[in-house]
């Protein structure tokens, strides 16, 4: 029974059990074209760096001509993340050796070792979404005021954030997210670590794999900088600028996926996740990543079919689905504090505010 705005929590497996018979068989087949997309976007980055190698020969008044390419390269970094995301969920190819190599290539620009991604995203986040054990959730107000919590408080969109620190945060927050989890796992590997929202541990073999993959990623980035001759102009325009744009685009989705939702003790994707309405071009470019609730119900399906899953959700669970225009989701983020006071209330750094998560009910599909 539902009382007021409170909703009975339903497990992810129950949604999947109800909807799976209504989906065609091809939804569950791997889609190797996403691997081609990954390789194409690496080719775009390589082309961008090749052109950038001549930037020191350009007249200063012509350098602005490189900016559109930097934006395209930034988008390629977003696509590398989302295509690798699909790859790591098993919806692209099933060959584990190819997945291991290509996922390292795809996640390298994100400074994300694939073994860490499997641990933090596939294993922790998907099975414990927006619970106390989810490393991707908001910090609790009662958690210690560590460096990780301070950075999130200063840089994440909220009612208190400074515009300048927000801009800096959008370009760097993905790196901060990785740094927190890498430091937690590689330096401590204990659940008592307090500078992450929810610490987790990995097996010894995984820990060594993460360290080895991180070493390869460092080599890749150093190789790019060497190719660019450590030239300030080349590095700023073709390395830092695209990375900043890419990280900002990716983190926009991350922020709007769950941060407005209540914490849940049961993994209920229709309560703890949000899907966005975005211009169709972004769904085409970003592999339907805006359909995030749908992804949490069926993590391993071909992302081309997320719209079909959404149509079924509108029919079977219309009162539960969180579906917002992207601009509305952002507006709500900028209206609310960024720490959990309890499972359904936000508060600020001082703990003085109390803003209910139920504000999102105003935007639900009726």
C-alpha cells in the first residue's frame, strides 16, 4: 500500500520479471557496432592531437578555429565512457579478452581502470543503488567532513554552490570521483575509509590488476603529452580543454541520474533513478544514456532498445517513473542542498536546512 507520497519499494528483479516477456528477443543480443563507435571516437582524438601538433605554427588570431574540434574531441571522451559502459555490461561483445583490452582503451581518457569500474559501477553501484553502501551516492550530513566530502560540497551543483567553483567542478569532478575510489582501494582497501561516500573492498588479484591498468593509463597520457611536446598551447587546447568538456558532459548525466533521489534500502530503480528527456541528437551521440532508469532495470541489454523499455514503464508503472526534462533536473539540483540528512531529506554543510526529496514528485509522469 502507498500512503501519501511514500511508495512501496519494488526490487529491480521484479520489474525485470514483469517486463522481460514483453520485449523482443533481439533486445538481449550483443551489439558489436558499439565497439566500432568506441574505435571511431579514439580515431577522432588521434586526429585532433595530430592537428594540434601544428598549433605552434598557427597565427594567434587563428587559434579559435581549433575550438570546434576541441568540442568534438570532448564529446568523443563522453562517447568513449558510454560505449565502454555498454561494453563492460556485456551488451556489445561477449569475448572477455577483447572486452579487457578495448575497455582499457575506452576508459583510459577517463583515468578509470576497467577492473575498478567493474567493482565500483557494476558490482557496487548497480546492486546497491542509492543505498548506504553505494559509493556514488551523496554524502550523509553525519559523515566526517573529509577532503572528499568538502570537494563535493564546494563543486557539486546545489543551492549553495559558487558559480566559479561549479564551473571548475564540472570539468574536474569525474577526476575527483576516480581519485577518491583509487586512493581508497589501492592505499587502504578497507570499508572503514571515510573520505568516500561508501567504501568498498576488492580482492587482492583485483587490486593488482587495478594498479597495473592504472600504470598503462599513465603511460597512455604521458605518450600524448610527449607527442604534443609538452607545449603549453597544444596541451591546453587539445588535452585539457577536451578532457574538461568531456568530463563536464559525462558528470552532468551522473549528477542527474541519482542525486535528486531518496536513498533506498531496497534497490528500486523507479524510485532511486532518473531518466532524462534530452534533444534527440544527444541520445544518438550518447547511446541513449539519458534512459537511465531503463538501464538500471536491464543493465545488459542493447541500449538502442531503452526507449522501448520506457514505453513499457509508462504503461505498467506510470506513477512511479522519474522522467524529467534535462533542464528541470538541473534546476532541481541547483535548488536543493547536496547532503542527505536522512533517506528522504537533503541538508547543507551546516545541517540547518531540511529539503524533502519529494520535490521531484512534481515532475513525475501522471
